[in-house]
C-alpha cells in the first residue's frame, strides 16, 4: 500500500515508534545491540540504523497500524529492495520485529519473530 510520506510519519508518531530503540540502552551499539532510530525529516519517515562501525539511513514508504495493533512498515533499502517489516509492542513498551520480508522475492529474513536460520528477534527498549 502506497501512502504519502506525511501520513506514514503521523502513523509512526501515533503508534509511538519515533526515537531510538535497542536491546540494551546502557550498552554501546554493536552488531547485536544496534541503534534503530525512527526519525522524521521534512515530513519523511526514515529508519536510521547504526553500530559502532557503520550507519545507514533508509526512507520508510508506508507505516500502517494493523487490526491487532502491530505496525507494518515498508522500508526502501535501495539496491536490496523494499521490505515489509511488522513490529509489535509489548505490555512493557518494548518493541520486537515479528516479520521482515522482501516484497519482490517474498523471501523472509524474519518470520513469526524468528530470524531465518537463527533464533528469536530481540526485544528493544526506547532509549531516547
């Protein structure tokens, strides 16, 4: 579903995802403790990911709240393609990625909260 960038930013703000999230706010950013920042610049919503050694910024094309309260994001990772990312919020306010799917190939990197060929996705706290 395509939406205007302001609507995506508004939906993200209402859902409460704006700001920086990571599994352990007290620990330094690393490959297992990434900073995931959801930011708005000039009405455009972005995902800003960073570790101690790398950083990338990607536009979020849409942000939709599902019937069960999850947040569905479509993120443009440029050459890697567009990905649908479904995020849930726990009763303690932490968030967790439950699905990450390439929209062109329908291949999942995360399905039902489990990383393909790996363990469960980590809960992330709102750090700032």
